[in-house]
C-alpha cells in the first residue's frame, strides 16, 4: 500500500469523485450472505442474482437448510439467477466445506487473517475469482483488496495505467500499489460507473469524459 498516492491515480480519483460524488453500493449483507450472493452473481445481472438470492432466503431459513435441500430443488429455487444447475451444487459444496473447516456457517474469522491469506482462502472455492473475493473482503471486512471487473479493467488500460493486454488480476495489484486503501471503495465504484456511462467498451464518449486529458487511449478523438 503506498504511503503517498500516485499523482495520476490521485487526479483520477478526484475527478471521478467530483463528477459522480461519493458512491453508495447496495446494502451490505453479512459475509455468509455475500459469499452465496457471489456464487449467484456469476454471469448474470445484479437484478437477476438479487432475485435468486431473495428466493433462496425466502425458502430456506438457515444455511443448514440450504445444504440439506435436494440439489434439484435448490436449483429450481435459484433459477432466476441463471446457470442454476451449476450454481446450486457449488453453493452446497461451499457450505459443506465451511461447516467442515469452521464447524459453523460463519466467516468472521476472515477479519483476523492477513488480506492475502483471506484472498487465497476465498479464491480456493470453485467459482470464486479475485474480483468477487475482493468484494467480500473490501465490503464486508474493510480489507485493502481492490476489486477489478471488466469496466475497471478497460478504463485502467485505456488511461494507460495498465498495459493494453494486462489481465484484471494484475490491474488489481496495480491499483493497490497506486491508491491508499481508504480510496478503494469509492474509486472502485466510480471507475465502474465511468466505464458503464462514458468509457463504454464500444465507442467511448471521450468528448464528454472528465479524464480525457489524462487518458492515453490511442483511438481517443483529439
Ligand atoms: S478519454 Fe475516452 S478512452 Fe479515455 S477514459 Fe475517457 S472515455 Fe475512456
């Protein structure tokens, strides 16, 4: 973590904050809920995964009940989130492992682990990558993990902070070295917003972009 923020990162952080304000995400859930939501959110929209999560919580009063449910019934319950045949057994495998390792459905122990160790533990689950693991660590435990999704990756590459072929996992480490941890939450959310609203994958709107003069994207109109 840098003692002093990188000057370019600081400029980007300030301009996005001026443009979009202090962002707020959806309400945080308890860590176990966030973990299960993470499985449900793969390859679908927040709306669909939220629906699937609501249906799961409405049908099963406890995590033990989710674990004990027939897998076909669980898949049917979460079908609005898509890929239910894949996600239902993944969720049950994760619950089984957590119970076997921890003796309870509780992830509070992650708060006491170093961030890298907590990240390794989360990403050892089938279906959890660095992005979603970082979301759980940053949002639930306030740990210094910078989640990088496709929008954050694209904007960072176009700005020239990362190379054009740098993988999202590398970009995660890059932001963690450029910005202080206190910025991770707002910067992550504002970079996503910028990617969705202005720096689109196709035809970015460079003409109205607040980062334009700080951006090295070669196709940017002059
Ligand atoms: S100038 Fe264009 S490419 Fe660069 S960040 Fe802004 S929208 Fe994206």
